[in-house]
C-alpha cells in the first residue's frame, strides 16, 4: 500500500517539547474528541488510526473485494494510496486522492472494518504507515487507536487507555449517529470489542505501562484536562531525569 501523511501549514506553539502520546481504548470512550483537543492544546499533530482502517475497508468495498475473504483482502492491501492529514483542527484522509472522510463513516464500513483490520497483511502495512507518520511529526503527535501503545508505538512517551461503561459508550455513540437505537448500538459495540480483543494480530489491549482513565462519569473537558496534565507531568519528569543525567 502506498501511503503517507500530509503536512499541515499551521503554526504550532507547543507548551511541551516533542512528545509522542498513544491513546488507546474501545469505541465510545472519547478517544477521538479527547485526542484532537489534547493535540490542539499542546501544539501537536494528531492521527486517527481507526480512520486509516476504515479507509482501506471502504476501498475494498468500493472495488468489489470480499472483505470476508482474508486472502483476497491481503492480496489487495497494497493497492490503495492512503494519506492522512494530521492537523487536529482539520484532520483529513484521502484514498487515491479522493476525500474519504465522509464515506468511511457509513454503517456498511463500520460493520466490515473489523474483518479487514484483522488481516495480518493489512495491519502490517497500516502499522508501517502509522510509524512513519509519528516519526515525521516534528513537534510530536497524539496517536489514537486500539493497539498503539502495545504494537504500533511501544516506546511512546506516554500511553493512555480510555475506558467507560458499556451504557455510557452506547449513549455517546448513539448521539454521534443521530437517532440510532441505544440498545442496538450497545450490542454492536460489545460485538466489536469481542472481535478487536480476540484477533490474533495486534488485538485491542491495554499496555502494561499505560495509564487507565475511566471516562464514564467525566465530561469531555475533564478528560481533556486529565490527559493534558498527564502529558505535561510526563514531560516534566523526563526533563528532570535528563538534567540529572547531564549533571553527572
């Protein structure tokens, strides 16, 4: 798969030095909203890795590839050109030069993305793309997904795992989908969790050194403030360690 990241022309004024933040967790925990806001506050780039898996899934559907045929998916995985824009104020994603931000959010893509993302060849290619984008983020980056802290960026400066009750997650996701049935949404989330957590390649999991944040009873602003504080504390601790080492 040919892929890449588009650079933003915005001027950023970071409040911390270059830092890579991995934010993982299941759907409905506030990953996207939190990650974009934290990146914006700290002058960092932002990457929605889930959008990349949705993009390749949309390409498979559009090009008539049977998403339940792992071999067919693997054979086609290198064909689409996926480019992710990393400005948290205006994150973009294109497939073969076409804006895919709308098409990748359909129910059809949502129902099939787990099957596509479970294919090892797809995960290998997308993981390589994600690592290259993170490496190229000059001011640092907030990367959200399901296996960032465990597989994609195991050496991230800070790893955060967001959780929330199934009821809270379903209510949030139903609100996003405007009019969706909460009970049906909750069952769909549970099914997605099972698929993502049980896949053989890079399953959804909390890294051993990740900080877990339960967002069930928190407002979005509270979650954002919590994560910003964690980032700044980690950066401060790192700087103190570097100073002590340099003084020896």
